């Protein structure tokens, strides 16, 4: 929690060439989380992360940006965000998992797929706190089912992942796991 607000990780593809609809989805998610009383943690970088940080800060929300040391000079964190430094992308994901109460993943990429795997590994540790992740969009459904089947995950571990079609549905689903 930050300032009495649950912290939600908002992640997605961090590329400069994202389509406009991916950026619009990011803005909608950030707006609804902020208006819903949540703080946001995300990676520093272009694409989804930048759109989320700017919208959250524009709504007077709380943002934590996790840097991994691989950001380009143009991938600056907007003024007003708290910055946490990590040593590499996996360490950044670990910081995000430790600080977030749940996660919403908007646009799939290799790092967000790694996050889902980390959440499953984190959640299978007996003393680790449970972290719900909500994956937005159809692109996730087949991939996650295939991975869960291949890994032989039990029902509790599989239940750490919820699917949503839109960012609005993701925020609504989030309220069942982490209430503001």
C-alpha cells in the first residue's frame, strides 16, 4: 500500500511502435485504476508504461516506476513518479511483485510473459503472498492455458490468473481480489 491505496502493477509491451489501440487501452486502465482508488507500479520505458504513468499522474494518482538499467535516454520517468531502481529486467519484475498487491497486464510481450511465470513461481512458494494477475485481451488465453498444462499447474496456481476482455472489466475483476 502507498498512502493507504493498494498498489496495482500495470504492465504491457514497452515498444515505441505500439498501435494506437494498445495505448488507448493503457490510458483507460490507468484512468479507471486511479479513479477507483488504486496506486500504480510499472516499468520505466516507452509504450504501455509511459502511457500508464502519464495518465495516472494526469489524474493526480500515485505512480511508482521501476527502472532496470536498460532504459534508453528518451525513456524518462515523468516528474511526480517515485522511482525505484533494479538491476536488470528480472530484478525489476521481482521489485514489482514485492510491492504490488495485484497486476493487470495489457499488451503481451516477452517480459510480461516472464512476469506471469514469476507470479506462478512466487505464488507456489508456501510463505509468499498470493498475487492475482488479470490478463487483458484474447492473445493471452491460449498461451496461458498451454503453459499451465505443460507445467502441470494445480487449480490454486492456475487461479492466480484471470482473463478480461477490456481494461474496464479488468479493474472490475480486480475489486474481488484487492479492494481500495
